[in-house]
C-alpha cells in the first residue's frame, strides 16, 4: 500500500502528561511512529514524504482563530518568560458553565484553556510543525486516493480525532482524518464516510461534521460513561440539522471482547453501505489491542488482519489515518496487519 510518513512528527515531543495527579512520561511518544515506519518498510510497503500543503483545507475543518492560536502558541509562551523554553504550558482556567466563553482573554494560559478540552494535551516547541506535517500527510493520501490509488495509509502522529473545530484535546491538535475527508470531498467525492475504530470516541471528528450530510461519521469505542472523552460518544448522538441521521455511535462496555467488537463493526459498515459513500477514511486507532496500557478492549494482532479484510469488503477508495495505540512495540505490526489484511481481500 502507498503510505505517507515524515520524520517531522518527532518535533512533537512533550515530556510529560498528568496521570493520577502526577506527571508521567507521555504515552503518545515519538517511538510510536518509528515503530510504524519500521514495520512498513520491513513488510515492503512504499513510503513517501507528504507532497500536498493542507493549508487550504485546514480552515474548512478548524476555525481560523484556533489555527492562529495553535501556530503562535509556543512563541507566545516563550514571550512570557525565556525560561519557559524548558517548561510545558498548561491551561490556567477553562471557560465552563456560567463563565463567558464569548469574551476571549488576552492572557496566554487563559486562552490555552479556551482552546483545550482536557489537561492531557501538552504542547512543545515543535508541536505546530509536527501537527501541520501530519495534516499535510493526510491531504497527500487523500490526493493519491482521489487520483486512483485503491488505498493509502497516513503514518502520522500526533493523532487527530479528538481535535475539534476550535479545540485541542486527547493528544490531538489538527484533525488529520477530517482533513483527509474534506480533501476527498474537495476532489469530487460526493459522500465521504469516516469510520473511527480507535478505542476512544472521535469527539473532534464528530463535532466537525455533526451538521453536515456530506460526511458521515461512524464510531466504535469504549462507552463514554467510563472512558475518555467522557462527554461525547453516546448512542443518541445522531447528527443535527442537515446532518441528522449521518452520525452513528456504537459504544461498547470497557472489557468488550473481539466478537462483540466485530459485530459492532458489521453494524457500522452496513450504515456506511446504506449511506452510499464514494470514499472512506478510517481513523485507525490500534489501542483496541489487548495489551494496550490505557484501553480495555481485547483485540489480538490477528484481529487486525481481520479488520483490514472487513474494511476492504466495503470496496471503497480508502485513506487509513493512524490515531491511537500505546503498546508501542506491537504498534507497527498491528498497523501493518490492517493494511495487509485489506490488501489480501
Ligand atoms: C487519544 B487517542 C491519562 C489521560 C488519558 C486521554 C486519552 C487520549 C487518547 N493521563 N488521556 O484517542 O488514542
Ligand atoms: Zn484512542
């Protein structure tokens, strides 16, 4: 399969995130993409650098103010204090109920609260450049597929599916899957489906397309009553306005086994067929793996071959976009298993 990868992902390398009140090394680490890249090469997949600038697509899925904030965030953090070069920014206040989100403060750490959904999405000096390179990679794969490739894989980090119209969260900054879906639309696909198989609900992707009839969002994930992102991903979220009926959430209890997961996949795929999608984006989280350190589904490495086979049966031009997956040493094999399963079908 044609795949797109850039070493620029390594520019995003924050040191720590919060876990049970303590700072711990980030789960979403540089090595993830290294393992995926190594596995792609080892198993004979063609790897190219990004060759499309995602800039024209970004404002179609994110707000310009958010984009400007994200691009300038590190410079503004440094401007507060040169010693901040050695520190990670952290939001000071979140504009929740009763606070005025319509009056944006000028203070940096307060703005970081405006544009963040959680306390777990650290920024460092290279975050924008890495995230932008990832979005460029997604736009590149979408171009290849719209020009006739059967499928392409975006081997990128940081992930994207929690990043919404105007916020970062869940290790995500720019929504690579949304960029790919929008780029496929721009290239002429009338209807695009996004199938999100990451363990965590893709709240950002859902929010971006919630009122649109041209992009369907279908997600299998851990039930948000107990699993991140907690505040979205319920089965009663079906889309709104023109988008009503084009959003499908299939939450499963934490601990769900592979059989239940594949039943939900079949239900999601039936809806994609009924939608009449002309192209498909798969938000490919591999954190459904039985040994993932932060997730609670039980898929085996062989199950990822099956996943690829099943997705191929939709018979659609397909862009796979890497999302989560934190059992780092198995991540490359698991990702490539999906691609090989797809190509074998
Ligand atoms: C991103 B993706 C632990 C908090 C966990 C949320 C998980 C984000 C998952 N400090 N942070 O969907 O794999
Ligand atoms: Zn995840």
